[in-house]
C-alpha cells in the first residue's frame, strides 16, 4: 500500500509502478460542496489553464509542455457526494527513458504547482479580463449543453428535487446567474478562498522515488491547506415518495428514479451494493437491461448507478411517454425481485466478474488507479486499489439481497414531451 506523507500541507501519495513509461501527477483540491463560490470553482480550472504567475499565457504553458517532451495537462471540477473537487492532471515522460539528462519530474511538480496554486493576476490582484470573459462564454456553453443533453438534464433535476436543501442538490457547473456576475477580481477571491479552505492531495504514479517527490512538493508547494474532516453522510429516510413530472421539447421521455440507502463507501455492505447494482442495472446482463429494455421493449436505455459518497442509487430509462406506468411498474419489480432473492448464484458470479474486469481495466490506467485510491481519502482512510477486487470477491448472494433491501425509493422524476 502506498505511503502518504500526512504531516505536510499537501498529502502526497506515491504509487510506484514500472508498467508505464510516463509519470502521472494528479492534484486534487477538495472543499465541501456549497453555494458560495460554486460557479467560480467550476470556472477556475479553465481560467487557471490559461496562464500562471510563472507561465503567464496559454501559449507559454503550451510551449513549456512541448519542451517537456509533449507533456499533457488537463483540469476540471467534479463533485463526489457532497465534496467539490478541482483536479489538475499532468502526464509527462519518465526521464529514465530519455537519452539525455532532463529533470522532468521536478519540472512537472513545478508546472502543476504553478498552474493550480500561483495564478497570473494583474496589478489589481485580479485575473486578466480577456481570459476570464472568454472562459465565461465557454462555460455558458457548457451550462447550455446540460440543458440540451436531456439525460444529463434529467439527472440534474432529479438531484435538485430529491436532495432539495442538501448540498448534493447543487450542480457541479454552477448557475448561469452567478456566472454573469463573475469578474477577474471575484474569481481571484474565490481562488484565495479555495487555497485557504481546501484539503489537498497529490498522487504520483510511475517509476519514481518517493523521497524525491516529497522533496519537490516541499520546495514548490509552499502554502497552508486545511485538512478537512471526512464528511459524514447522514441517511435521510424518505417520508413519502415524491413524483415530479415536467415537460420539454423532447421526443424520448426520461424516467429517472432516485433511491436512498445508508450504504456508502466505507460501509460494510458497500461492495455488496456494487454487486447488487451490477445485477440491477449496471451491466449488460442486468435485470433492467434484459427485462425492461430487451424483453418488454419498454426502454431505449435502462441502467442504474451508485453515488458512492452520498448513499444514492439512480435508475435512468428513456421511454415512450405512453409507457410511463408500465415502465415504472416493471422497473420497481426488478428491485423487488432482488430484495426477495430472485436471482441465481450464476447471476452473482457474472456481476462479480463484470466488476472485476472493470476494476482491472481501471487499474491499467494511472488516472484510474488514482481514482480508486482517492475514494479512501474522502473518508479519511487509506485504500489500495487492489483491495477493491478482494472485497468484491467476498460478496455472497445473501449480501446482495441485504444490499437491495437497504434501498428505499425517494423520488420519481419524469421529463416528457409537450402535448
């Protein structure tokens, strides 16, 4: 299991691997999901990629990446449960494979620190107006894209309705009204608040020396971050099922269901929940796919997914508006069947095999490996990626039945055409 340098402001985890000829750096800045600075945080990654104090324009950053043998830098903002996470990823060639001595590992830490932590501000302490305005326009298109992608829009509306008053209801891209009001100065203030309030994790995957990485981190990431206590997800037992129907200019209706469960990552039954979800709607052999989509031909798509850090299972189906009642009934019947143990040992074995293959594929990628291990950081525990497979293999049929029994329907959201 990789060791973490926990006494420093940046929690550094080195994952040694000789599988790759590159070194991958992933820097996560994590704050609680909240409305203050929500849209600013969503906008920050694209603005920060436009220039830093040491690399003051996108062209200069790109030239520096080219000098680093074609290194690749990306940044984005995501939410995991009720965490808001800004992620910066840099992939660079391992200097051991070069014909000349180039300190690429050190340069990579410098670049990552500069872009994420040391912004290019003008004499007034604000981000320059041109990149801010251009990225605001780009971000407005992303917000419009969610509205145009009806599956994503239905998921967003389900979260807003189901989790009203909870941080999880907040959309990761923020709000159009907030976006319009952002200035270079307000964005700089948001970045300062981010550095002040973030819990910061750096993951490094590759054939590197841990002490060397820690030395570079101490040298180039000099600031204080606030270690966040793991967020405790409180299970809200649904008092009654909410049913919300809305109309839009669409031909294919979206039927999305939200279930609550006390099972989250770190819970005893978490991996049983994953196996149950695979059998419910997370794989091609699942009950939703075979019965709702294939057998009954009621859905263009039918699937389910787990929100690991919030205790939710979401079902998504694209249907004909007239099939609403029948589709809803058959979807709920599939879950009832799981709760009643109406599945075979072979079904469970298939689900475990699918999950095992997905995990192995994820672990074949440096970023995927980091993604798995970061789940542990969110709950204040160290989790080796390989432990996921070990835990999946332990799941038995009785565990799957118990995981299904933990699900309680909270909200039915139906988006359908007008008329």
